[in-house]
């Protein structure tokens, strides 16, 4: 009797083990999309390269002094502008905290504004004047600590940080930052030059040299890794990056002046950015402006926008399908695992993946 009971217990344990295995596989299984439904949220004479999701609002930073949001619940757009004399300000970086939205301009002078959540009030919290200044991307680790990256002014990275929720920003001293090569810089293509996960930060560069700068401690120390992405000219290199977790990441870009060139323009890492391997070389899209992992896809689902339109991979970047030929989208963010918002030249759209 004991022997029979033992056999039954082992059998039931085996079933539980198999059930657990199947349950885990369901949780991490990537949904394979086969089509999309695209809705235009608004159209205007506008250039949008930076968006951020804040509950039911999609905030955007744009050209001609403008910023605003589209409310997905009310289906209404709100827009405002920064009155800064006669100057034309182009905002290409945006980030959020619980209390505020932050937008950062490119070119000289660099202007970083704190925006109230109703969009009606703005306050200048950082300004930098230098003929070489050009900020590319901004992110927050948490409610207090944030970071922004700009093109090099000296012979090292150009980084500012906040530790008080964005109220004040401080430029990191050169002796705490890694050196850059002559002709190495960053691209303000889609606010994806910086990726933050936990305490980690990754910054990507392009131009004469295209590398990944990694910090495990919110910018206090840095390591630098080479990439196989095309480089050597001013408009080549990594334009965009995303990490699914602390290990799995994807970089892309290419040659902005040869937008159809699809070789040496996409690579993956499985060790946190230390090593990169070209993937789908001479296949799928050319120049890429923005890449994003599909949420809850186990790092298998990836979507890109750029000169070749909207592309999607269900297997971590090995194979791709084109869902749109629209070359006018610059940036994209997921609302959930089947819905994304994209924006670019003269519009913002919603993409439902099916």
C-alpha cells in the first residue's frame, strides 16, 4: 500500500511540475502579431521626436517652442508653447515624474523646462550656453534621480543629473566621465539615446565612432563597449536603443544619408551591452529612428520605426515583417502589450497590433 501511495505521489508531483512548466511558458510566450490597425490621433505642421506616456495622456515635445499632450480618454489634444523672445526652440527630449513633465531643447542655449501636469505652467530649471551644446535625450530612474545626455563639448561625455526630482540639474565634471573619440556624438532622433533599468544606464553614440556607455550605479562610474554598427562618418552609428531587462538589449540606426542600406545597422546583446552581435544583416529595414521592445514578450517582440516604415519581429530580431511603409514616424512607445503610440512628421498615431 505504501509503495502504491508513493507511486501515486510521484505521479502527481510530476503533473504539478509539468503544469508549472507550462504555466511559466504561457507567461513568457511572445504574441505573434500578423496585422495592425492604425488610427490618426491628430495632424498638424509639427515635428515630434520625443513622447512619454503618463497615465491616459501621451505627452510630446516638439519644434517651434511647442509641447503638449493627447488625452486617450477624452480624445482631445492640448498644446502650449514656451514664450522665449523671438527664438525658435526645438524640444527633442521629454521625461516625467509623478508631479511634473520635463522637456529639454537642442542647440544653443540648452533650455530645460519643468511643466505642470495640466500643461499650463512652465518654469526654466536649467540653462547651458555654449556654441557646441546640443542635448539629445533625457530619462528618470525614479521620482528623484534623472539624467540627460548631450553631444560632447570637451573630450568626454556631456551629462547633467538631478537628485531632487528635476528642480535643479548639475553638470557632471569631466574627470568622472569617459573620454570620447573626435567625431563621436549622439543623435536626437527619438529620445532613446539613454535607457535606464533599475540603477543601470546605457548611452549610445554614433558618428566617427559608435559605442555603448554603461553605468551600473546611476552615472557614478562608466564602462565603454564597442558595437559592430556602421560608423566612420558624421551621420552613421547607433541612433536608438532599448533594453528588455538588465541583460537583453537591441541597438539600431545605420547611415542617415543612405536610408535604405540595411547592413551593419542592427545588433543584439545578451550580456548587458558588453558584447554585440549583428542580426538580420542585409535584411528588413534600413535607417532606424526608434526601437522598442514589446511589453510582456520575453524580449522576443520588437518594433522599429524609421525611413523604411514600421517593422516587427517576433523572434528577437532574427526575422522581420513590415506593417507600414510610412517613413514619417520618428518615435514610438507602447501603452500596453498590443497598443503603441507613434509620432513624427506632422502627426501622432495609435497602432493596434493584432
